[in-house]
C-alpha cells in the first residue's frame, strides 16, 4: 500500500507575491493603455518593474525554490521532463520543473525589457518615460517600438504558461495553481523541505527595488508626466 503523502512548504510568500502581482498588473497595463489612462499605465509599469527587479534579486539569494541555480537546467533536462508529462506516477517536481524554469527566465527577461523600454518611450504627444529626454530621439523611438511589440510576446508567453498549467492538470493530474496560492504541496514521505529565505532580506530587497524604481521615476523632465 502506498504511503500517505506529506505536506511541504514549497513557495515562500515573496515568490507568490511576485507571481500574482505580475498576473494582476499585466491586464491592468493593457487595459489602461487601451483606454488612454496613461497615468494608471505608468504606475502599473513602475509596480511591474519593481516586482521584476525584486524577483531577479530574490532568484539569486532567496529561498531554495526561488533560486535560478535550483531550477534552471539544461535543454536535455527540459526534454526529459516533457517525456514524463504523460506519466501520472512520475515524481512531482519540488518547485519549478525543468521546463517551467525556462519559462520563468523568459518571462522575467521579457518583462524586464518591457519595463525598461517603457522608461525611454515617447508617444510624441503627452506621455514620455522618465528617461526619454536623456537619449537621442532615434533611441527613444526604438524603445517605444520595442515597448509596443514586446507586450504581445509577453502576452503570448503568458497564454502558453496558462495552457501548460492546464495540461499538467489534465495529463498528469497535478494541480500547480493550489501550491502557488497556499505555498504548500503534497509530496512522497521523506521528501526534504526546501529551505526558506529570510523575510528580513526579502523586505530589504523589495524596499531597494522600490527605491530604485522611484528614483528613476523622478528623472522625468519638468512639465511632463
């Protein structure tokens, strides 16, 4: 008879804050841009950039399952993981799996490009990023083009991510949403509990990311939002 599974704390609140914060800010950024509420669009962009900068830092020094060194594997590991997707008896990944880890890296990189390009964007009417006037017009125009186009790549990756979560649920019988909500998952007995990061360090890093983005926002030319 199979032994009952045990419950492990896998995701710290900081990873979950970043995950669900980005998930909420992405549609808000799109909606505010489409409806011309650029003041809200800018604030959403600053919040998104803050979370991404924090997540990158937390991926270097945070909890075990948050660290890039833990979940970024080679292409061969990712392909092996896809091969096990159909097997319901395959051992569950504790944290990001080998394929999902690459999606995390790609999304963070795209969001960083999206947020950074927005700092230099200029619609030549009313809305300028805080750094738009600090570069040549050609560079600002290029950043604006990148900002407009990368969003759709981010959206495509987000849709792919949702489809992957559904595939895991339907094909492998694994609920990936629940653990990202509660921070906990069930695993075979004897599975070691991942090391959790320092809350104090997380608060310091989030404060530092907030201060950095706030400082950048103050570099806008006088007279422009």
